[in-house]
C-alpha cells in the first residue's frame, strides 16, 4: 500500500530527494529522469520504508520547530528572534555573492572563531551537477557557488553528517534539505542533532527542473550536451545568467528576456514546489534571502534579507557586525513580507492547490505549519485552470516540446505577462529618469538603508 502512495508522490513530482533514506539502505541511489528533468529513486528502492521519513508524505513544522527551538513558532513566518537587512563589508565578496554574502561571511566567522570543524554546503561535483559536500577550511568558502536554481540531489547531507568524524558542523541548505534532514534525525537518530552547531537556510521562492536548462539551450540554439555549468547569479546585485560550455565558451544573457521568461515560468518548477508552504525555511537558525524591496534597489552589490530564528543566530550576526564583517540594520516581519511575495510566505496558492488536489481525489502531503489557518484561498476556477495547464505542460516538457510551450505562452495565455513586461520596462525607465522618486515613495527607514548600505 505505502509503495503505491510513494509511486503517487513520484508521479505527481512531489519527491524532492532530501530524505535520509541512504542511511537506512546504504545502496540507495537517485537517478536523473530525463522525462521529468528531476531526480527520483531508482525503481528498486521504492518501498514501504520510504514513507516514514519522507517530507513529501507528511511533515509537522510545529512539532519540529518545538524540538529545534524549544517553543511553538511565535509568528506566521515561523519562530523569529529578529529580522535584518545585511551585507558583507568586503566589496568583492559581496559583489560575487548572490545577495549580501551573508552565508559566506557567517561560514568564515564560524571557522575563524573555531565554533565549527566543518561545513556542509552545495558545490559543483560534475557536469551541471551540484551536491552537498564537506568543507574543512576557510579558503574553500569563497569558491562556493551563488544560488543554483536547478534540481540538486541532496542525499549526501545526512551521509556526511553521520559518517564524518568531525563533531561540530554548520549546514547550509534549502528548506526541503533542512526539513528532510531534521525529519530523519528526530524520527531515527536524534543524537545526530548534537553535531549541528548552526543551520543557515536559504529563503526560496522557486526551484526548477533540468528542463529549464535544456529549454534555455534550445531557445538560444546551444548544445545542451556540451554544457558544463550554469551560473544564475552573482557579479552584481542580480547579475546575468551565464551558460558555460566544456570548451570554455560562454553564453551570457539577462534574466528577463522573452526566452528566459518561458524557461523560468512556474510550470518549469519542480512540482513539489507548487505545494511548498515553507519557502521561508522555518527550521533553520539563520535564514538568508534577497532584499527585494524598492528601498534596497540602489545597492550595486546586493543586500540580504535575514531572519534570525534562534538566539544563537542573532548573537552571531551582532558579533559579526561588531567585528566589522557585516553591515546590519534591524527591520521587521512586515519588511520580509514586502520583500517576498505574501503568497510565497503564507502559501496562499500552495494550501489552496493541495485542498483542490484532495477534492479531485489526487494525492497531497499531510502538512502542519503556522500558515495553515491564515492563507487566502484561491478561487477554484483558477486552480482548475492551473491544474489543467500543469498537466499539459508536464506532458510537453517530457516530450521536450519547449518551442510549443513558448508559442502557447505568448499567444493565448499571456495578457498578464505582457502587462508585467510593460511595467518592468516602465519601472526601469523611471529608475533612470527619476531615481530619487523611489526613495520618496518608500517606506519608513529608507534613510537608514541608504546611509548603511549605499
Ligand atoms: C533554489 C533557490 C531559490 C531561491 N529563491 C529565492 C527567493 O525567491 N527569494 C529570495 O529572497 N531568495 C531566494 N533564494 C536565496 C538567494 O538566492 C540567496 O541564496 C541568499 O540570498 C543567500 O545569499 P548570499 O549572498 O548570502 O549567499 P552566498 O554567500 O552567495 O552563498 C550561497 C550559498 O548557497 C549555497 N547554495 C547555492 N545553491 C544552493 C542550492 N540549490 N541548494 C543548497 N545550497 C545552495 C552555496 O553552497 C553557498 O553556500 C533562493 C535560493 C535558491 C538556491
């Protein structure tokens, strides 16, 4: 029976490759499925034992939050001690990083103060392949990649934690990576928790299948098989996307082109992400995202939006500030909501869509989270339409018909998209002609932001 449920999880695209199954069955392996553009367990490993630890089947954020922080979450965003805007004081490091280089500065600080012996962070391990790896010294930190938006196989996280002789780790990870890690630890091996000094979580709005990368290659007429790497961010506040080939050649383009808007549309997401209610990384001590509000628009290097969930994380940030490693400005939860989209944080779409899936007899996971009773419902007609398009797009994706998706997107479904594009162009023009207006329009602490970060 549970084997059948797990098959539904796979078929719906809800498996996200973070569970600690390798610790239960050392032979376990994921494989990259060309049709879905996602990792999935090799057929022989789909069995009953999976469900017990799978975050795609069941997860209780209230209980896990209690075990980690010792109390029920105190806000709808999860447990929050303080929220900040922050940025490294090292210009080069900041410039190269995804947003404010807070991940890298925190890792450096923890190594320099001997609070950790090793870090687990995602690095490139093969052609387009990224995996969690063990980092033992400070020189490796600046070589860590900026955000990787295509699917990563996270199986190694728990394996490294368990099998390493080092006893003091920091783990850098996406929400589903940290959720999967703690779900396994508290269900199976609670002692492993003692090895974790701190978790640094990424705030995540999107997560794409390999089809995104393949579609980019198709649209720009490039050879996917010769592609070695993709750099999505870095080199400035947002930076351009770079496709890097085995022969060293590169294709560089802006994120907002007609072609890339298709490859990065929501139907190209890992489907689990369409029902994700924890983009805010509720179980991580220190959470880092991009500061997207207009009052931060002037930074040339990038500013991070930071949530300190534990007292320890809060202390670390303030000590880094004292040592002049970072600039730090206290803000509030409202700023976090303004910076991300409300829907992304409170799961308006995700909760509504899960309800819709249940109604039509489809599988959706059992989830308990602080936002469960606070989301705004999406109209059923909209969900029905979404579901219909998703099914069709997944079929087209599995057949590699990216140009057909392109044509459909820009023909009959796209009034909202044109409106968005026009607004973006107007906004860019407005930014050039009336730069000061942005500050006047926005909000209570623009002045401090300018003084501290710009
Ligand atoms: C899939 C994804 C979606 C995201 N979506 C949003 C969003 O919608 N809104 C938002 O505000 N922020 C989002 N982020 C977070 C944001 O892009 C930055 O990662 C964050 O601001 C940290 O910036 P930094 O400059 O401090 O990190 P850096 O100092 O540049 O360090 C980046 C760190 O992230 C690790 N890393 C990179 N990619 C991955 C990955 N796929 N899985 C695990 N670890 C990884 C690297 O190993 C490195 O340690 C997303 C990140 C990812 C990976």
